[in-house]
C-alpha cells in the first residue's frame, strides 16, 4: 500500500489559512466589482433618462418660446409698416433679445406686384435663408427642418449646430392684407464634447420614421436607423417612447461602441398632427458611465493585496500559539514510555483549550494507570474465581447427585416390589416426585445463569399491578412460612402500585427472595412491606422482605450477587442449594429497569432484601387488572383476619 505524504501541523495551518482566506477575498472582490458596476450602470441609466426628459422639455420650450416671440413680432407696427430702416433695427434688436441661438431673422415681401422673395430687412446680410416660395393658408406659424447635406454630397456642414429650424410667420400690412413673411433661422442644439464621466449625455433625436435628426457624429445625421445593425432595438425604443414610456437601455449605435441611453418622446414640432413624435435620447458610452469603476477596482486590488499580506503575517504570528502546544504535547506523548522518572505534562499554555487538553491527557494517564491496576486485580480475581468455580461445580455435582440417587432408589424400590403395601409405594413415588421437582429447580437455575453469562436472558415488560402480584405470592408462600412456625407480617397498603415489569420473572425473583427468607429463618418473623419514594424527580416503589434469620457478615455481603460464589459452604450444605438465586434475581431486576440490594447487620441479626422499581401512570393499567386487584385485596384481608 502506498504511503501518503504527511505534512507538519504548522505547514498545514499556514496553507489552510491562505487557501481559505485568499479565495474568499477574490470572490468578495469580484462580487463587489459586479455590485459596483451594476450600481454605476443603474445610476447612469436613471440620470440619462432624466437628462433625456430634460433635453426634450428644453427643445419643446425653446420652440414654443420662438413661436410666441415670432408671432408677437409679426404683429408689431414696425414690421407691418414694411419700412426697411425701422424693420432692420427691430430685427437686429430682436435677434439679440431672443434666448435661443438665432442664426438669422429676415422680413420678406409676399405681394404679387413686388419682386419675388425681395428681402426688406435681414440680420444676416442679403443672402436669403429660404429659397422656396412661402404660402400661408392660415395665420399659423410654419416650421421647417433644415436638413444637413446628405453623405457624399457637397454643401456647407456645421457639425456643432444641429436641429436647425426655419420658423415663418405671416405679416399683414396696415390695410390687413398678407404682405410680408417674418422668418427666423435658429439652431436648437449645439453639440459639444461632454466631459469624461458626465452623465448628461449627448443628444440624439430620431424622427418617428427612423430618420436621425441630431447625433454626436455629424455624418450620421440624415441617415435612417435601418442601415444599422441594432435597428430592431432602436425600433423597440421608438415604440416604447411613443407609448409614453421613459426608460433606458444599452445598445451599440453607429460607432460600434457599447453605449447607455435614456429616452423619451416629444411632439413633432414640424407637423401639426399630435400623434407624430420625436424620440429624444441622452447617450453616453459605457466607459464614461463606469468611469468610477477603475478607481473602485484599484482600491479593491490594493485592499486585497493588503489583506493577503495581513493574513500571512497573522498566520505566521498565530502558528506558534497553535502549533507550539500541540508539538509539546506530542513530544510528551511520544516519550512517555522512555521516562524513567514521572515527568509532569506540559501546561500553562496561553490558550485555555490546550490547557484543558493537557489536563484531559493527564486524567487519561491516571485512568490508564487505574485501569492497569484494576486489570491486575481482575486477573487475580479471575484466578480466584476459577478456583471458586471448581468448588461450585463440586458442590453442584453433589446437589445434583443426591436428588438423582434418591429418585433412583425410590423408583427401584417400587419397581422391584420391595414395598409392603400400596401406601408405601405411593410414599416412595411422592418422595421421588418432590426430589425431581427440586432437581428441576437446580437445573433451571443453572440454565438461567448460563443465559446471563451468554447475554441471552431476556424479559417481556408490560404494565402490571404490583400489589396484586404481592398478594398472590403472599397467599402461596404463607403455608411454607406457617409450617416453620414463623410469623408473617404484611405492610403493603391499600393503594394500587402500577409498575412496568415481566410478571413471570418478577414472580420468580420474589419467590426466590421470600423462599430464602423462609429457608434461613428458624424463628421470629418475616415482614413484607412496600414504600413509595421520590428520587431524582421520579417515583419508585421499594419492596422490602425482612427476616430474623441467620444474617450475613457485612464483609461477605458484596459476594452474594456473584454467580458461583457462596458465602459459607457449610451453610449451603445445611440448607441445600446452589447459591445462584440472588445472582439471577439481580440480573432480572436490572433488565426490568430496577435495582436489588441486600442489608444485614451481621450474623444472627437478620437480613433485609429490597427491590426498587420505577412507578408508571395508573392509567396504563387495564380495567381487568384493577378489578382483579380489588378481589385479591378482599381475599387477603379475610386470610389475614383468619390468621
């Protein structure tokens, strides 16, 4: 078998600390970065959505302001008079006062007899700002979008000025006839380069048909979103915006870089149809949206490196405190066998658990020494027990041989017809029968003790009424007690005593104990009593059998419950028996969860045997047991009264 490579506790401690600490730090750093990135993107999306709404409101407000000012200017007497000098001054002053960027304001003739598109007054020279003829069907202001030159064509392109509009208002002369047109050329938005990290966003305006009206890249203006790869995503944005939803999204647009945009929709100012919309987007690159992420990443990297270094220092600092005591205890354990003198176990460590471990090892060594001494004593006792067992076998063989001889002799006398009459034959047969029953009892004891040693002796426990059982046994044993001229006293009360035990085995134990009390008592009395006792929060019943017999020497009492051990061979010889009754009784009572004890003040001072059993609830007893107990109580009362 291959031998696994072993490592020291110090090395394992350091490597395990790092193996646990470093992955946790890296996972924590990745989770923190993902959380920071998600938080920054969510913040950017919210800001860009608000920015898009703000940009849309500014465009709407600017157009409304221009329309109001243009309409007011068209109704002034100076403009209606058609005077070039006065109109020139008014227009110049008006261009300066308007809040928006005004590229040009012109007043032009519309009358048929006047020169076509003749400029009356202009703030930007004689170059007309609109070539096509103007016609007004009503008094409303007309708004026209100045489209930039298409890609691939020549023309003046102003990359910064976007969303250029022409606003035209009809002007009536003093006679009330439509004579002039007041025209304003304005730039609603001027694209400027946003500062890095700004979440205001660049303006992108898309018409409902997909044409791009404003964009940070001038070459993109005038194109349609259908030519770009993410046109479907932009189409979904247009649909959502038209429905009135203000939201944000990530997409790739024109330059191929991932961007974040917030969007909204405003009414199309060029058409009078309310359902037509302009889609307003505030767009920034993901790089700008996550500008602070690099700083967070740098901080996390520095923090991670610092924590790894700190964990290394901490592990090297902690290892001596943890590994040192273990190594000292190891050295002590390895060298125990070579210590000629008893050396104390290392203690006084700085960690409480190691001191407790040292104390536990010390206690373990003491227990091992004690166990070694106990094993030595047990070995000596085993040798003695072997001698005792041989003596027991000799005694038991004598106990078996005598009854067998009696049985054989009685049977042969009857068989050989040596009896004088039938009555004598029956007497010998009765003696053989009694001896056979006695022999059967000895054999049963031997079988029980064999089962005890093999661990096969078992009991069947069930609820029973102990007082009823005692009454039955007292009734059975009273004849033997009275034949010896002994007085029987009972003190078992009148209350039900519910216990859980094996009824047959418990009868066997009680018969054995009462029989022993009768056997070893020549004069005096036998007292059977019960007592209820509380112990450890539980209730127990104590059944005591007290006699005034030969008693037992206190030094010999602990031997009585051992099998194959007899206190006095001469006593056993006198009263017969194998000495196994108490050993069997103790094992049976312990299997029932009880306890049996023996007390004697000495020789010729009597003996008291106590059986302790736990009580159970009275409700567990069956109704028939309670009824039977009442009948036995009445019988026993009559029996005691007659005695």
